[in-house]
C-alpha cells in the first residue's frame, strides 16, 4: 500500500501563526478587563456607608418624595382656580339673534324704556325744583346746608351721606314701607290695558306713534353728541375759544393754588349758580340770553344737519343773487313769470308797501326779492277756503309778509312782525311722508296753533333767511330796551 503524504503550503503556516497571535491578544484583553472590574468593585465597597446609615438615607428620600406631591396638591387646591382663570383662550364670537319687527314688542320696549328712565327723570325734576325754589323752605334749607358743607370742606361726605340715605330709604320701600321723598309731587299716569286684538290700521298707527317717539328721542341724543363734537372740533372758533381760555385758566389755577382753595371756590360758585343765578335767569329770559354764557354757547353750537344746511344756503344764496340780478336787468317791470320751480312772482316792487300797508322803507331782502311760493295753512280757521291759501312769502327787515295769489283780496294777505314771533322751526306737514318736510311753522301770541308755510321747494334757504333776520331783530330789540 502506498503511504499517504500530506503537504502543507507556506500560506497555511502563516495563517495559523496569525490565529495564535490573535488568541493571545484576546486573552490579554480579558485579563485586563477583569482587573479593571475588580478595582472598581473594591472602590465601591470602600465608599459604601454602613448599613444603618444607608437605611436612614433611604427613609429621608422616601419622605421627600412623599412631601412634594402633598405640597403640589395643596397648592393646586388653593390656587389652581386662579391659575386656570389666567389661562389664555380664544375669544368666542357670539351672534345675537334679532327679533322680528312686532308692534306689540315695540310698544312694550318703549314702555320699558320709559319706566327705566323714570328714576332719572324724577331726580332731574327734583333738582330743577330745588333750583326753581318750588318749595321755598326746602330750597332754603338745601342752600344753607350745601354752602356750610362746602365752606367747612364737608361736601364729599355730605354727598356720600345722601347716597347712603337714599339706599336706606330704597331698602325700606322694598320692604313694604310707604315713603315719598320727592319735592315735586308725582302724578300717576293712566295705564292703558294692552289690547289683545288690533286691526291693521291700529297696528300701523301704533307703530307710527312709537316710531315718532323713538325718532324724537334719537334726534335729541344725536343733537347733544354732535354739539359736543363740534365744540371740541373748532367748528365755530369763537365758541371753542372760550372753552380753550377757560381750560387754560383752570390749569393755571390748579398749578399755583392749593386744591382746598380751588375746591372751595368751585363749590361756592356751583351753589350760587345753581340756587341763585339759574333762578334769576329762568325768570328773566332776556337777561339769560345776554349774560348766561353756558346757555348761549350751547344754543349757538350747531349740529351736523345745521352745518350742512348753512353751507347749502350760502351756495344757493350766491347763485340766487347772481340769477336775480340777471333777471331784474332783463325782465320788464310788472311781468309775472314762474321759473326756477316757483321762485319768481310778479309783484311791483314800487307798490310793495302799499300791498301790505307798510312804510316805504320796508322792501324784501335781496335773498327773497322774488319771494318763495308756498301755501299758508292756518289751523285756527275752520272753513276750507280760509284753511289753506296759496301765495308768496317775503321777508323784510322787520316783517314776514305773505301775499295771497287770489286777485283783489288784500284781506287774505298776512303780515307778521318778526319781534312778535315766539317760535320758528322747520315743520313736516305729513309725518307719514319720508324726508324732512317742506314747511316752516311760525308761532305768534295771536294764534293758538302755529301758522305753517308749506309746500316750499326752497324751504331750507327760506328758514335760514327768516331765522337769521329774526335773531337780528330780537337782539336789537333786547339791546334797545335794556339801554
């Protein structure tokens, strides 16, 4: 048999050598790792505290871990609600549902408004009664108490005591006591029982009445707000200048004088103004129209519609002056012609004073040289022929003249002295119709109801002219009588 011969290549020898070296290295690394682990365990045993001390430390840790949740729970119970209140959240947008229009609901809301405003109106009436000396003894006592309180510096405690007294009386009234603390006796108004079934015409009339009251209320509120706005916006500089000077005077007084002295002066002035000066001014209207500065300023402040009407009137006045000059130069005397929507009327200017039985110096103003076509509504007359008259309205320096359009009837003409007019205002003949109306109402002592000049196309221009001339004449008459 042949013997088997094994042969190993040099490459195999080198590979086995490499493996042996790797085994030796691995064993050395394992030995070093064991030595490092042994050294660490020795260090830990050396640093470990005794067994009793380890138990004490474990108990303290447990107590600290149990105390923190208790503190957090107590803090959340006490202040968690406030913390939640300060959390920011998106604002919720709520849409209010609007009720449909109902005559009954509208009437009920107006009555609720009237009942809600009754305490305020009663308070205002009592203050007005104190200022008017409705009860002499009550006003005298109130004046004496107020002036003494201001002089001794007890004004604020006095008002606070009055507020506490009012609340106390209200509590007794709520408990069933019958207490009436009012200077002006209250007049009980008849309460109309609500009607269950209303006809269509009654509902329509009810809505019109309530709407008229709401319109007047909103109009008054808008007038007050617009006047205040125009006062601060220098719409009329001569009026706002007075407020400007008064504010500077108050500022300087507050800077250089002690507050006690300033408060004393203001309190004394308020008492004298409320109890004495206002009483004299209410009894003497001419004196009030000349010297009551707050009243004059408030009456002179214009509203936004008045400013708009003044600007329109100024523009139309310039246009009318130019057109009237061109018409007078081109038209022959005595010619009757209707143009510019009823602005021109054929009255001989030379015979104007004869038609109305006036002096020769009474001529129509340049603005109304041709007059304004209108109809005179005399509500004092019962006959239909005298109730309404068509004609032309003129304004002179001292008179308001209406010429009837019927020929040969000079008795139908109307002449009114501007001085005798007690009230003049714009008028709406039919309240149902939209718009501001086309009439002017003039009140005189000789008529029970105001005379109405209706159907005027140029109502705003006529009103502005009549009112300005009326104010000029009354101011001149007042200054002449005082001198």
